[in-house]
C-alpha cells in the first residue's frame, strides 16, 4: 500500500473505532522503521462487551468504507485484547487494564504516536 493510501486506511479504522465509542485512540506510525507492519491503531473499551462491540464496528465500517476484510481476528471470544490483522496495519482493542499492562504503543521508541481525542 502506498503511504497516502495506508494513512487513509488508518483514518477509516479510526472512524470505525469512533463509531463503536472507543476510548484513548492512538495511531503508532512505524513507516520509518524497518518493520513489515507499518501502523498499529490502538484503542480501549470499558468492558468485554464494549471491546467486542468496537471490534464489530471496525470490521463492518472498514468493510463498507474501504472494501477490506481483516486477514484474522484474535481474542474476540474473551474480548480482553482483540487483535485485527489488516496486513500492514494491526488494530488492537484492549480493556484498560490489559492496555496498561502491555503498553504496546511505547515498544518502539522511534515510532510516531498520534493521540486522537475521544468523541463523547
């Protein structure tokens, strides 16, 4: 995917998260790093039900607006930490305790973090 195209795709994912009322959305831009994954998009929900709802909203919104389906979704059953694989973009939906514990947005010191304001 070209840089502008991948950034548009990330914006679509963010909008899907917002449709599901996700909290604390962060994009992790790793385009300047040598990594097969160029973006993480991370958010959190308030409960397992909320995490599952956010996951469903993202999947449906992205399918409808970008005509893309994830290659895989893992963790949906427990809905504590769900990962959605879109190839060069990996989406992480956490419950807040799991997000604090793993703190994955800070694993790459050279990545560019962009915090998205919550929509209330």
